[in-house]
């Protein structure tokens, strides 16, 4: 068949989609770039938040409405979380099949059965899902996401992930190294390690320091850069920070989702940090000579969040002056402890607080961006923005897809995946604009 694929949600979902595409190509199917060219549409869904569920369902409806599409296959977190609702009498009749991640290696069987007129529900496969040796990279070829674990044991009270993806399960070290080697063989120069919490790698097998042991194996491969995302702050040890600082192949970048900075809110969230411990962690990272960038995310409107607690968060942001920050408003997710808490914050107040922290951090970020003018960054060329008539890319301290872009011009030819020294000449809010140094001569 001709298969169109749509991947929703996080980068961990992207990895799942790329493996699905690999299994499909191994079975002889053709991947097409547009839904209206496809016989079957595969939708890898997200159900982390209500808004993600809404987007997933709307995507299914839109695919079903395309006249040339014969089959719609719903995969991923939506069937993991809501399978009985989706497959019941009042369920999602627009879908021809539902498949969960533990069965992705059987996607060809699903297509064969739907082509015979069956409605397929496929769950309960391998506890450790298989990885396709023909994984299809959907990022620019020079960087790729490497998932090292699935599931989560942190049990933050607001989060539905443990109920959706299950307990934390680390990939075997040799399997990770083999997949990394395959990706490098395809031209990947930067590996971006992802999991719900990469710092717990190996903990489910009783391994202390499993992440650093894995990183030591990865840096021995012919890779240019390794980047870490989603490091739970209390597990982001001094040893790990020292390793990032000292190892030339490690991107000078660390993503530590902190979620809040009021001790009382953090306690209600079942987080193991305090505002003081978070600030100490930031100070330790900042003490390193390699100038490691810190990215984080914060939530506003958690149940019971008072104005005083919100102001504690604002004061923390002013003091911390983090390099990259994302914000979101609390979403009351069924089945989570926080959904049952008293003091649910109104939508109006959540929206107001979200606007305030975004404005606050934008001011901080713009100040930081202004200081980059006249500095030279080594920028990896990722693509072209035809509207801006510029190349764009990312630097060591800037993650692709997640952070601001560095736009640049060059009178000389440039190649995607190569890195170039770029002098920053101006900013536009958070984005940086520069000129390749060769053009200044």
C-alpha cells in the first residue's frame, strides 16, 4: 500500500513513528508525503493532555474525510489510554484499526487484515518493543532522536504518563549502542537522547550511574555531538554535570524540567526538589567553565496555587535567568492524583498567570539575546526559510526543534549538516540573525 503517516506529540513519539515507517518499508509498503496520496493513513497519537486528545481525534476525522483514503490506523498513546472507549459501541468508528506501541513490529499484519475488511485491535505485544533496523529518520538527516527508555516511575501528581506508558523500562545498553551506530551510518552527526527521564537510565535494572556508563559507550562512537533532554533535576548529579562539562562530544546543554519553584507546590506535585535545591543545581551548572545552557519547563495554575506561590515562581525566574524556558497551564487529567485535589484554579486565572510568566521570561530572554550581538556562534545548518530568505540552524547551546533558531546568510555555498562560524548581527525577539564569517572577508 501507499502509506501516509502523521506523528503527534513528543519526540519520543517521533521515534515510535520512525520505527513504524521502518517496519512498513521492510514489508514493501511505500511511504508517501501527503495524506491525499495514501491508501492508508497511520496516525501516531498523543493523549498526555486534553488538548492533545482533541488534536488526535480531529486528525483522525480529517484523515477519514479524505476521499482517497481507504484505511485509518490509530496508533500510540490514544489507544493506550482510552482503548475501551475508542472501541466500544459509542467509540471511534472513523478508525479501521488500533495498535499500541508493543505491537508496532506487526503493523504489516494490521494492514493485511484491514484490507480484508476486518476492524483490528492489536495490543499486548512484546514488553520491550522491537526497533526497526530500517528506521526512517524524519528529522534533517544530520541529527536524530535516540530513545533510551520508556515509561516513568516518578509519579508526579499531575502526570498521566505512568498510566499511559507504564513503569520505567530502560533499553538494553547494547541495543542503544547498536541503534546509535546504525543512525551514525545513515549520516547522523548529533544524537539527542530522550526518555521521560533520561537520568533514571538503568535504575530499573538496579544500575547506579547507568546513564554515564551509557554515555561513555556512546562517545566512543564516531559521533560529533550528544545532547541530553528531560533530566529530572534531583537525579542530575554533579558527576553527570561534570561529565557534560569535560567531554568534548557532549553538547553544553541540559534540559531539567523543574515545573515550579514554590516548595509547597513542588510538594503537592510530588516533586523531590525545593526552590533552594533547584537554585543550587543551577549554580553548580553555571560554575562549569564550558558555559552549559539550561533549559526548563514550568507549570502555572496547579491545584491550590496561591498568588503568593505564583509570585515565588516569578521571583525564581528573575533570579535564575535560565537560557531556554517553556511554560504551560495545568490541565486536570483524569486518573491523576492532582485531578482530585481541592482548590482547582480557574481557567481565567491560569490564563492570566501563563501570560505573566511568558512575558517575564520573554523580557529575560530578549536581554540575553541582545548580549549575543557581535558574538560568533558555530551554527549547524538545518534548513532554509524561504520567507525570511535565510538559512537557519542551531548551535551547541541551542537544541533543534525546541529552542530559538539562528538565521544566517552566506554568499558562499553551504551544506546541510555542516557547521559554520556565524557572527550575530541582530535579534528578533528570541531568534538570532547573523552572517557567516566567510562573507565578511
